[in-house]
């Protein structure tokens, strides 16, 4: 009987040590301070997405963003960490350029009054460190507008009569990037 108690105590102590070891292995000390988000664009009455954007969401922390934190005139990954990835589930018109369905990196060059928006086919890159213009698929310039300040970089979509605008927003800056899909054009005829 005494031997059984000793074995039970040793087993209980071993399980306790093992449980404590597992609990400490599950600590989340190195969480990303700039998490990623996904935004979809779905056309009216269509459950399938037409556009998906995966991007990092940096915080401004009440600092001026563009021109300081993100310098004017330099290539930007359009978010934080990995370069922002945009996937088209259908062919699109981007400015006056036809772009095939597929995945691309969305780079931007912020300037005070307008931004250059770039679709690049070299996906799965870290930030803008490996940006190579030879992989540019399309490039357009869009104007900058101002609105109420938001602290965390955000991307959303607004439907327009013949297409959709992808809105990039951070601080007081708003940039609206137009996309036109064949489906959207045909439904408006």
C-alpha cells in the first residue's frame, strides 16, 4: 500500500512538472505589434470575392505619418512587415492597364499631393526591401485627399457606378485607387 502511494505521488509530481512545462511553452512573448488583416471586396449580391487584400496594420501613435514615419518619394510596402498582397479573382482594369486575375504585391510611393500605386508580380517579399521595378505589372498616380484622422493604417472598398475604389487610409490621408472589373461593367450596361 505504501509503495502504491509513493508511485502515485511520483506520478502526480511528474504530471505537475510536465503541465507547468507545457504552460510555459505556450507563452506569447513575441506577438506582432503590427498585426495583419484581410479585407475583401464582393460585388453586390455576389457571395464570391473579387478582390482580397492581405496587409499589415501599423499604428501612428499620434505621430505625423506621411512625410516623416513614411517618407515622401520613397517606395513603401503599403502597410507593415510583409509587403501588402492583393489578389484579383477576376481580370481587372487598373487605370488604363488590363491586369490578369492573380496575386500581386501592392507598393506605393507616397507624395504630398498624389501617390504612385504599383502592382508588382514578385510576391512573398519582406516589405519593400526586395522591390524590383522589372516585375511591375501596372502603375498609376492617384490624388491624395484628407479626412478625419485614424491611428491605425486601414484598407477598405467603396463601390462606384462602374467599379470599385480601394481606399488606403492613415492619419488624415486618404488615397482612392480605382479598379474596374468586366463583371461590374457588364452589370451596368
